[in-house]
C-alpha cells in the first residue's frame, strides 16, 4: 500500500511543478503556446519511454469507444488554464482550486456510478475540506502582542 501512496504523492508534486514551469513559459509566450509546447515535449518523452519500455500499441485499441479519445481535450484545457492561473493567483491557490474541482467532481461521479462507500461520508468529507480551504484564505489576523 505504501508504493501507491508514494506514487500518488510524487504525481502531485510533478503536477504543481509542471504547472509552475508552464506558468513561467506562458509569461514569455501565452497560455496556449505554453500548453502546445508542454504537449509536444510530453509526446516526445512518452514516445521515448514507450520505445524503451514497450506498450505503445495494444491490440484492443479498436474496441475503445469513440468518446474515450476525448480525454486529451480535457488535458489540453487543464494545462492551458493552469499555466494561465499560476502566474495570476499563485501555485498554491491554483493547486487548491484544482483539487477542489477534482474532489467535487469525483464525489459526483462516484454518486452517479454507484461506487462503493458512503455517499454521505464522502460529501461531508469534501464539504469539510472545502470549508478548510475557504477558512485558510480568510483575512490574516495579527497575533496579540505579548507585553514582554
């Protein structure tokens, strides 16, 4: 169980690192151009990895429904939007809002598909996390000065 947790954590680190790097690129280009280069460089890296490790082609590709190919469209929008956002609201706020969107949509999809687990517990959990995110963005309160 520890390996999947570490891989998920590393993926999260790579997502925010990638957004920060693309955000920097978008300052000299645009969000769309930085997204374009992100996907070109990513395609080259994926091709090299597939050539080294195999697995680029699968005999079951013909059985994939047409709509399953649309995931890349969401990825393009995600990359371009986050490249634009990170330079305007910062990496942490961008990450928090992206995670909030993922959590809400994840609960909705689980509810629609009937995934195992308590829908009420999931909904309450997400509500608590979103509330915590909202509270953490509130006005900063100065600590009381101690008369020392």
